[in-house]
C-alpha cells in the first residue's frame, strides 16, 4: 500500500554529522522524498509530537533531547517520504527504539546510544503507523511545504496574520 511517513533526524544525528549517511541509508527504500525542512523545535511542538509518552518517567528527558538541550546542534531535519510500505521500509532500516537492542547493522544500532540518564539517543524518529504518520506530517508541515498532495486540503481566508518576509 502507498503510504506517507514522517522521518526526523534528531539533534544527535545532526550533531554527529550523520545527515548524509542517514539519507543514503534511507534511499535504499527507494521512496519519494516529498518534503524536507530544518526545524528549531519548540517545547509545544515536541510535547504535541510525543503526547503518547506524557506521564512516562523519561518524558522530560525525551522533550529536552528533542529540543537539542544535550547536543550542539539544536534543531532537527524533518522529512516526508512516500511510497509502497514506506513505514515498514523506513522502520526496518532504522531499527528498534532501544539502540542497544536494535539490529547492529540498522541506523540506530550502528549510530545510537543510551545516555547515563537512560535516554535513548536513537538518532531518528520514524512514524509508527499510518494514523500517526498523518498526524505527525500535519503537525510538522504546512500543505504548501510538500511537493505532492498527500492529504486533502482546503482554501481558507486567514485574517490579520503576522508573517516574516524578506526585508
Ligand atoms: P516511542 O514512540 O515508544 O518509540 P519510537 O521512536 O521507536 O517510535 O518512543 C519515543 C522516544 O522516546 C524514543 O525514540 C526514545 C524515547 N524512549 C526512551 O528514552 N526510553 C524508553 O524506554 C522508550 C520506550 C522511549
């Protein structure tokens, strides 16, 4: 089935200069890259992204990690891929959540680590299923930032918005 998937290269992946390596590994899945964006993650965005983890003892560390608090590069690269079985293909290349349990040849297995505080620095995020993928893509991207119409859109009038433009 043709699917969309959100991939985030997390601050450890960016700080370790793994961006090119990760894109090369993910290209093995032969999917179409329809959006990419460097994002300075706000606390609100991180909390909405990880809302399913609220209440877990590691929640605050995961939020801090996403904000870049533990790494020199305090941003993430957000990507949207489209293609047949896109979620499974990306998750297989990525490996298990816990980098020490991940297949050593997977991206997380070869590049991730667990910190002394127990945070899984697992280099990238990949949507877990099609429902989450849609929720996450709509959270991280505006429709015009994707080069393909992956979800239905509508035109709405937005009154008195403030927008940064080139000076
Ligand atoms: P989760 O959504 O369960 O996994 P995945 O990213 O593989 O879909 O968890 C989100 C993040 O929370 C995960 O990437 C790393 C962190 N995490 C921990 O630090 N400790 C844990 O025990 C778990 C389950 C997750």
